[in-house]
């Protein structure tokens, strides 16, 4: 949890509104703001007391009392510096010409202007304050200090306070820029995740379309044969009816999986004829990556891979394919272990793991999007998928997919 009491009020307000501008009314002071305001008030009062003590040594009692009252009011006015920084600095600069006790309050007001206003406005008010400080040396001279020295001290203090305030302003602008950049990066990351999920849904929808097109075409062929051969032998009619029943059942099963999945427009007319991978082609995938020089250990106890539903086998194939690709990119040279377990009624359990890479691996742009798509694919298939770093520094993927009895 962020400790908002350590932050300035404007940063807390920006975090609350999400950087969309100021909210209703002025932001309330945080604990940090109260500490800063109190410190500036005390410093201004301390400077005012020193000036009042000096003024009392060479001024009349009435003038000294007036200086003390004006200096106290000037210090109290510093509590308004957040609301009217420029106006307060101009007013106190003019007052300091005849009241040296307001000098500390002038410095506090100049600091606020330098923190909250652009450079042109700060430069103008700073020149006014230096002019007022110079005039004060002649209107209310201090017999114990030479005139050039008094003028130099006033100008140096004003320049130091103004430079300090501008430094604080630049640091705040840097923090705000970094916060805005972090917000934009977070929004872009969320957008990339949404795009990856949508693309995964569209890819799954296209594959399901291919499967449904094949099964519905088969169903149509057998139904047409029954229509044009009403006098066919009973055995042929029963066999065709069984094919129609099985095809319709499998098509309904696949149709349930694509409910709610948005399908993108067709990309090419030959997509329906493209062969789809299944669990039977998993060995061919492993042999292919082995021929490419990758070390893969496959341990499968599925006795009848041809009995696994096509959609489930295709999901297992895609998960293994993406996991091997990730291992090749992020842990080149490491041996990948594939473990596949399961049977009817219990589902399929897939574990893929690889140890940590032996050497430094350069970062890969866009990493993680494929795993997001695999998680979405497993969820749509009625299963689940988890992934993450292993205790030994490697990476592991665990998936479970249903296999109905």
C-alpha cells in the first residue's frame, strides 16, 4: 500500500484521478504538506525575529512594534501560499521595502512561486523581489552593515531560494512524467493482453470452423444418399444413419466449445481443407524439433491417442508446440521434459518443464503473449493451464484437459 502521507497533495490527487486532471475542489494537504508549511513558517518567523531584533536597536519603540506586527502578519500569510503564490509573493515583496521583518516571509513566498509557476513568471517576481530588497537597504538602512554588503546578501538569498524552488519543480515534473509513462505502459500492456486473447479466440474459432465444416459435409453426403436411395438395403440405411448420428453429435460438441467466441473474417478460401494436428501427430512434432538439434524427452502413457477427441488432441499439440518454441527462445540448449498422462473419464494431464539456461539469454520482445493465448485456448476447451518459473530457475507449464468417458 502506498504511503500517500509522504507525497505532495498534487501527486496524491493525480494518482486518485488517474492523471485525468484535477478533481473537484482543491486537493487537501497531506501530512508531508503540513510539515513543509510549518517548517517554512518557522524559518520565516526566525528570520523575522532576527530582523526585528536588529530594527529595535536603531529604531523607535513605535517603529519596532510596527515591524513586529507586520512581520507576524507576513509569516501568517504564508499559509495562503498554495492558493495564491504569485499574488502573495508580489505583496510581501512590496511590504518588505518598509518592513525588514517580512524578509523571511518573502523568501518563503518566492520558493512557492518557483515551485508552482513557469520560468517567465518566476523571473519577473524574482526581479521585483531583488529590486524591493535593494530599495529596502536605502529606506530602512542597517547601520551595522555596509550598503553593498546588505544589497549583495539580499540578492544572493533571493537567487538561492528561487533556484532551490526551480530544482524542486523540475524534480516534480520528472516524477509526474515517469508516472504518466508508467500509466501509459500499463494501459498498453492491458491492450496487448486483450489483443492476444482476441487473436487466440479467433484462431480457435477458425479451427473449430474447419472441423465443423468437415463433419457437416460428411453428414450432408450421407443424408443426400438416403434421400436419393430410399430403396437401399436396411443395412446400408442403418450404417448411414449411424454416421449421421455420430457426425451430428461431434458437431454439437464442437459447437458448444465455440459459443461466445468471435470469429474474424475468412482469410483464405482453402482454410477448410487444411489438415489439423491431433495427438497422433505429437510424435512427429517432437521428432521435428529433435532433428533441429533440440533435446526433448517425451514420456507418454496414453495408450490410445487416436481415441482422444480431435479438439482436445489439437489443444495438446498447440500447447506443446508453443512450450517448445518458448524453451528454444528463452533456454537454448536446455533439455525439455514432456510428460503426458491420462485416460477416458479422467482427462489428460500435460507437464512441460525445462531447467534454467546455462548462459545469458537476450530478452525477446513481446514475450508472454503466446502463453496468454494458450491459457485462453485451454479454458475454452474446458480445461485449465498454469505456467511460471520453477524453484530451480527453470520454467514449467501444467495443463489439464477433459477427456469424456
